[in-house]
C-alpha cells in the first residue's frame, strides 16, 4: 500500500473489546488497532501489519447497561433484538426479503439488477434477496440496517433473448439467457459464496410459463398429488419451463390439473429433469 506518514496514523492502540466489531464475524474485536486521520480504524499495530482488516465502531451502550449487563455475545444479540435505547436500535435492523417484479422497461433493456444480502456469522450461508434501498444502506453503512452482520452484492440478470448461446449465419455469438446468467452467477460466487445455490433457476423471470419443457413422462403413482384435492396421481405428466408440473403427456393434452411433488426426492428429480432439458435446448 502507499506510504502513510506516521503523523497521519495513531498506532499501537489497544482495546479490551466492546469498542469495535469485526464485520467479517459480527463479533467484538479485542487486540491492537490503529486509526487514520480520516477516522478509519484497522486491526493491527500499524499500516504495515500483514493481517490488518477494517473494523466498525460498536453501537453505544448506556452506562446502566454497561454496569448491569455482562459484555457477552448473547447479550449483544439481545440488545440488538430488544434495544435499550434509540442508538442501539439504529445500529441493527434486519433486512427484509424482497421478491423482484420486472417491469416493461426491464424487459426492453433485457436485464434487471438484483440485490442480495448474506449473514456473515451463519453456516450454512443465509442469503436473502433485498431491494436497492436496503442494499445501498448496508453497503454505505448508513446505520438503518445491521451492516456488521450482513454483507451485500448485486448482479445483472438477463431476462430476454435466446435461451442458450447461439451463433447467427455470420458466426456472431448471441448470448443466451441461461448461459449468460450462469457465467454471472459463477463469477459472483467466487466472492459471494452461496449465491450459486440460491440462484439455481437461471431462466427466472425470462421464460414464459406456457413453454413446455419436459414431455411424455409417466408415474405409476405415489410421486405426485393433484393440487386441487390432494389426491394421488398416476398417469402421464409434463413439466413447464417455470417448473410447473401438469397432467397429460403434453400441454395440449392437459386437463389443467397442477401436480405437486409428494416429497423432496421427487422434487429433486423434477429439478434435474428441468436442468437437463435446459442444457439440451
């Protein structure tokens, strides 16, 4: 990193905990730290520390709380959930899940921007989709939402064009919805682990529900139930591009009965059929 004059950094400081939070873990930081003239705070004795990382100021706790409540991880979580004063409340709202609804303008542009938040201290990763305002608040650490516990990312999501990559008669590649979103998700997953599992439907918002994807499948029973009356279904079925399972070998033969997988194993089998069919488009 660039040379920083010593008089611009307050070095060799030490905290016993309760002052700063490590954003990577959401826990209080204890140990040496240094502070820049700009107000930025990093772990380590000084700028040359190989393991330095950015720290966030912990929410202020009232004197009464400091005197009566032990400074433990559990108590910190409780204070954030049931704040004893307005400052703690400002520090940590939990972001609300959001389901995007593409507009006509999005379809004209061919893509939309999607926003996601991941809880830092939870395994396996908890990822939710959020709106732009929540994303911007967390990213800029404005304080409405708990930026110490949530990291964010955003990505472009293709929703128009051919399903798969293809070439025109001149050999020019035309990017497909499935392949483009697959590339974007794989790249994003390198820095934002878990997003690949969350965004498993790579043609979400793009393919019309009336596109028949898998046809002429048969079940002897015990795999699907009719959504309308929860009765067991046996016979031919087909799967639409949005994952809807319907009676009839093809969509032209359906009686408009929607079928539901009877268990997780069957649903996983259906997901595999859809994925394989998309790969062969």
